């Protein structure tokens, strides 16, 4: 393990960690920040993204031996005292575990779905612009074994620090990719034999009656406006039955119910 | 409608709205803050809590006529310009819709459950100390028609500003109450004929196989430690089947799946 003590917050070796919150807003040149023990462990164990370095609070190091051993032996692990770490990050880092990952070249959604197995469950997100919701949907996608998450251009970034944290690292595990034109993408999934279901409060069929097929795509839209009408017209629409007078469900909660439902046939 | 212009942030009539964020931490003498259009509407229409006043940004007033008409005609609606409102609240109130509600005397959980109908679904929360989770669980409870939420002493306050907001007002609609001793409360629900189910990752039965009874209680514990072992021993335990390698579900997502499941028989 390549442990490197850091005493100076301005040390150029930890420049990638400077003012983390500000950097969230302006991007970080092909990198992302992973935070916390579980997320660090997933970053190093899934291998889906390369890890560049870690920055660890000195008194957290002992508890991270197993996770850090999953990295190559020359992987730089910067170690700092609390005060130094807070000055690097620009706020109080009570968890004391950070790492930098490399985004790599994102494959288009079409390439990702072409490579899926014959039995596949994918989630398609349209206009999900809230990092809590994106993170929570990834967590549910991982929990119910979804093979990929596909995002339109108006979704927010699953590798935003908060989205990764809310996903409990699932954003580093479940493959995802973006698509440009929804009409073209629907046609691609259709050609690949996917049954395509959209969750909508006005869906034609109660989700309890929707049957799983070998290849299935689940579309989720924004809470407010939902999926565009022209898109709904091309998909099977399913609804989640709710109580009268309060038929309001968070999109992440809706994804949990729908993914749990569609993971049934898979398990059986 | 009793519209009262406010020009001075120190006006004693809006003292209840001063430094809202700080007040969240120290309590507010039997009052709570409701925020946003949907929440204000629920506060005034459900009547579960008395409303004391509203503080509205002047340019939001036109869009709130229907909601405010649900209040008594002498209900004070304080109206302020943006700068004045921000100085009252202590931060930028971009939504511009606040109201003060009165908690009233909370009934003990035992009294609430004694009064439930013969066909009833209740949620019992143990150690849910995160306001996002409490709010999201209340939203799901309302969406699936739960009759009450019962909380142990270690749960956080459903009337905390953020919890109400995340619940989209459901915390002002679904009756809730606290209980002291879980053993006594389990015995009460048992005496009242409730089937009692606890969600647990190591539950004995897959939730898909759990049957709804006329009176049903669903127990949810903290994400980390889950429900105490001695409590699990007194309940039917159910699990939500997940993918191998990432069997992690947020407690609010779990509540959505479980409530959707148990609301089935109710609908049928």
C-alpha cells in the first residue's frame, strides 16, 4: 500500500480534492469524487471505473485496510490529519474518506444495450434532474439486478458526488450510458426485442398485471410532468395504484415498486 | 381574506417566522412550519392541525387564492416583498410560501390505534432518525392509504420542516402518534387483532407471499441495525428479495414496496 502523508493543504498531489463542493458545480476534467467507505470499496472492487487516488483521514485508515487492498499496490493513498483534510476539501469532512475516479470515454447507450444478454432488465430515465432521485434510482436498480440504466440528455449526472453517495455506490456498479434522441433509442430497444413499459399515473394497466418478458425496459420520467405524450404513445403504460386523495409517489419510490415487480419473474 | 402587508422584518406579528432554519434546531413552542403550495393546501384542507397564520411572497399570492380560501375568513395572511421575506426567514425563500401550524396535544399511540376501523393498515417506525426518510415514509403511507403511523421515542419529528416538505404534506394528513415501550405497544396491537409484520433483510418469508389481513401493522427499523432482535422475535418477519452482491435498499424504498404489496388486498 502506497501511503503518502500530506501536511500541506496546497500540496499539488491532492489538488484534485481542493474545494470539493465548488468543483461539483464546474466539473472536474473527466474525474469524479467518491465518498465514504462503502463507495470506496465499490470503486476499487467493481473495476468499472479506474481509481486515481484516495485521500483518507489518518484515524480512518485502520478500518479501510480490506477495501484499500483491492487497489493496485502503487495506488496512491494520501493520508491527512483532520484539520488538513478539512482545509483541502473546503468543508468539514467528518467521514474522512475520499477518492478520485476517472470517467473514461462514455459509450453511447446504443452500444451498451447491443451488448446485453438475452435476459435483461434496463431502466430508461427521461428528465430526472435531481441528484437524490438519480442516486436513489441507481440504488434500486442495483438492488433488483437491473443490467443497465440509460439516460436522456436532460438527466443529471450519476457521477455527481451526491448522486454517488445517495446510490450507496450503485452508480459505480450498474452500467449506464446516455442517448440523444428518444425516438431512435425506442426503435433500437424495439429491434433488440425489448418489451418497453413506461410508468405513468395514467397508465393503461396496473403494474401488478404487467408481465415480465426476457428483455424488458422500464421508462421513468420526471415527477412533475411525467414522460412526454409522444413517448408514452410508443410504450406500454403501467400505473401504480394508489389511495384516492393522495396519489403522489416519489419517482425513486415508484422505481423501487416497479423494479421489485419486474425482478419477480427473473428470480422465479 | 385577511391580508396584512408586512414591511418591517422585525414586525412582532411575524415573529414566529424569524430565522426559520435556526428554529428548526431548538423547537418552536408547540408550533411547526409548513412550506410550499401543496403543503399549505393540505394544512388548510385536512384540518388535522390548526393553522395560525401564513406568510406569503407578494407575487405568489395570486396563485394561492384557492388554497387560502380554505382557511377561516379571519386567518391572517401576511404578505411581504422578497427582500423582507428573506430577512424574516433568514435565508433566501425562493418558494415564498410559509405557514405556522399548531401541534396541539399529541394523543398517545395506544389511543390512536384503539380508534381505528376494523379494516386498517398502520406503519410502525422504530429508530428512523433521518428527516428525509421520515418524510418519504409518510408520503408512501399516504399514497397507499395507511391509516396511521406510530413512532417509537427514537424516531425524529414528522413535523420538522424538512420532513413535512419531503412528505409533500403527508405528515399533515396521515394521523401519527408516539409510543413509549415497544413491548407494551406490540401487545396492544396484538390485542386489537393486528397481524404484525416486520421488514427485515433476514425475514422468514418473501413479502410476495405475505397475506394481508383486515388489520395489519408493518414495522420498519433503521437501515443500519434494523429492528432489535427481541422485537423481531415477537413479529412475523418478511424480506424483500434482492440481487446478490448489492442487497441494500433505502428504508423509504422498502416501505414503498411493502405498502404497495399490503394495499393490494385492500383494493381487491
